[in-house]
């Protein structure tokens, strides 16, 4: 997939900063469609997370079959696959959520790319009935509607505070 993105304007940058701040302050939750996100065309896909947990026990099991006997080798493979499906799969699910969150919050272009790819759901933390699903929904409108209070440009505020303090020191 080829994505052509334009340079974000100031309003889009403020919306993106509000998205980052809402995620950092846990006012916004990020949910993913694991089947959609965890595939080779996804920007956050890691093939080793899918290959190694299955390949390693299978190869060790085959070595056990050849060196010991069939019962031990097959028992090892079955045991390791049960451990993978009950414990490791949850661990990898949380890793891909964190990787998607880091990818989305890295910069505006990554956020747009991931949103157009799909498989992302943004949900308000305090009301799980309010959300936005990618790629059909408009994440910018969702952020503006629900997190407008976080869309504050801190650079202008800091400079005006510094100017105000300078005025005080001059008048004193």
C-alpha cells in the first residue's frame, strides 16, 4: 500500500498532540483487531513473534523424537503449544498493542498510515460506548469532539508567561 500524505497544518498538529496527551493520561484507550494488525502488510507486524513461538518447540520436539523417542518428542511439542496458546499469546497481544500505540504516537504521518490501514479502535476511557473505528471513522473529529480541552498550544502559553514575568521584573 502506498500512502501519500500532506504536511499537517497547525490544527492537525494540535489534534495529534491531543490524541497523544489523551493516551498518556489514560483518558483514551486503544484497542486493536489482532487478526487485522498482526499480518505481514501491517506497519507494526513482527514476523519473529509469529514464527519463533511455534517453530522453536517444533524443532526441539523433532530433535527429541530423533534422539529419545516419539512419545517424549510429541509430548514436548503438545505441552509447548498449550503453553503458547494459554500464556505467550496474551503476552504477544499486549506487545503488539504497545507497539501500535508507540507507532501511532510517534508522529502524525504514522498515525494517518495506521488509521488508513485499519484495525484500530479509539474508545473514551470513562465511557466505553463512545468510540471511533478505523478506517471508516474520522479520528480527528472524534478527538476534537471529546478531547478539545487537550488541544492547547503550550508554546504560545509559555512565551506569554515568560513575557508577563519579564514585564513584572522591568516594572519592579
